[in-house]
C-alpha cells in the first residue's frame, strides 16, 4: 500500500511540475500565447499546436482548440497533420544522403536516372499553355536545379493556362504510384528553359523518384530507414496505423464569408501507394520539431548523424541569387505564401528579400522582404494546409506551427498571415 501511495505521490508531483512548466512557458511567451488564443476565439483557426525550441530546450509547447470540432474532440498535442509541402525538406534530406554517399552528383543531368526527360521541350507562352506551341530546351535539367526549383518545371497552382494543364496531368486520380506520376509529368513541356528562373514546382517529385531509382527502394521505405527511424520520428509517414488515424487532425476550409467549414475531402490516412515528394507525409508537431532540430544541429541529433555539417550548409546556401528573371522589389506581384509570390508572368516566384538553397528557402534581406520581425539567415518552409516551420541558426532557434486550413475550393483569405504572425510574436517574446 505504501508503494502505491508513493507512486501516486510521485505522479502528482510530476503532473504539478509539468503544469508549472507549461504556465511558465505561457508567461515567457505571452505574445505568442495571446496570438494563438486570439486566432481560435476569432474563428480563423479551429485547432493549432505551436512549439519553440531554443538553446537545447523546448521553451514553448502549447495546443489550443479542437482536433475535430464536430465530435468535440479537443487537442491533445499528439495530432497527426497532413503536412503537404513540408514533405519537401524531408525528401531533400533523403536525396542529399545519396549525394554524400557518392551515388549521385548535383550536376548530373536527370535523364541519367529518368530517361523520359530526354529531349525536353519548352512551352512558347505559359499564359496560353501548350496551345501556343513549343521549342527545344537549351540544356538538360540537373539535380541541383530540381532541388532549387530552377528546372523549368512548374507546380500547377497558379491560374495561368500552363499551370492548369500540369495540375490536371499530375493530379490525375488514376495515378497510383510516384513512377506513374513522374512519367505523366514528362509528357508536358517545361514552363521555362532549365536554369533560367526560379519557379516553385513539381521538381521534388522527380527528386523523390531519383531516390527510388538509385536506392532500389520505394520512397516510404527509404525515408523510414534513413531518416524517420534513426531520428525516432515514429509518427511520420505516408500511411497511419489505427491509433494514429484516430488522432488525424481534421481539415477545415474557408467559405467565401471567411468562416471555416469542415472540408468535404479529408486526407486519406491509409492505403496510400503514391509516395510523393511534393506532399503526402503525415507528421506531428513533435516529430517535425525533431527533424528541424537535426537541421539546426548541422545534421545530427541525440548522437544520430543524418547529414554532414557541410551538406546542411550547402542546403542553406542560396543558389538563386544570379537568375536574371528573378522578381525584383518594384515588379508587380501577389503574395502567395511566406517567400513566394505570383509574379507578372503568372508563375510562383520568390518574394523579394528571399532566395532558395537546396530544398529550403532562406531569408536574405528582412528589410527588402518587409519583415522586420524576422531574422536574416532563417531557413524554412510551409505546407498548403497552413503548417509552417523555421530555423534561426544565429539564435539556435526552431519553431513549428501546425494546423489544418485547406486551400480549396476557396483560397485561404489570410494567405501567408499565419506563418508571419507566428514568427513575429516569437521574436517579440524573445526581446522581452
């Protein structure tokens, strides 16, 4: 009986200690805490989880609202999020492991691994699409161009004719595997000549397919063996088990009146066979924090080395600076997401003040980017369901923002707002 009482007393002490720790976090990050609570109260978010790691410690870890409003299932902090494009950095790390092993070179032409990309064509006018005709590509696409989104491919998410064609082709519901999707993409001409312009694109699907070809393994298995399992990311993958499925975060879409409604089409949690590079992974806030911490620590975490420090430096060194057709500060553009704009041509271009490395966007000049509440040298990326992460190497800081706000049928009216406000409030609190 004494042993049972001792155990109960110990548990109560631990819970009390944890409660005090959480309360201290909220006080230390008062602006961030208030911001997140305000978003929930205002109805701009249904549920959200934010975490901040600095100098070796998790200094903020709070969740708010509902995982599933209709079932009144409140957030528990272990929700599974469909992370959309936050899949891309993980896949990029997977390819860079092959680069380190000497199995690929960044300057390799991709037809060495994907022969369907020989003899490429380029569309004459992206605004008109393939109906405008085509002309031959001047050069092959290289792996480095895939990783930096300078391959000439597009992503199919801007409103111009060419993008509508590639969206329809790549998201054909009859496609069941990554190999099938990449083969379909190869049937279309490029949007631009390789190496001449940054255009956010489907290139990471080609990156992912090269991983499969070179490793001889499907992408899901390769990532699990080489990144996810070594880092202990047990809640990240393309398919969820039964328990994980019960924790899947529901997606909510904005209606035209800017109120949220449950999305008709929720991400399929299991029996998925198309292991994409551009999207497709599920993950939790804490799992993604582990991945981001590994990048902050120059490729290693808890005694496990995923990449060499020089490789992480290579990924975060910008390669898009000298592209002559890059958007300039005074050119017309529409903000699309942090670091991305729709430019005058109608393509997804880099926002002024930002550059791109290998698989990661880098904030080069906060003043030009008009984001004074951000730091030079941050590297980051976001997901279409309003997820976001960033790493600040100078301040030894990592932050992860997880929610599920869809982008169809109506565009998220707040766009890049969530990631920007998240970052802004973190830096406010760190100055206090």
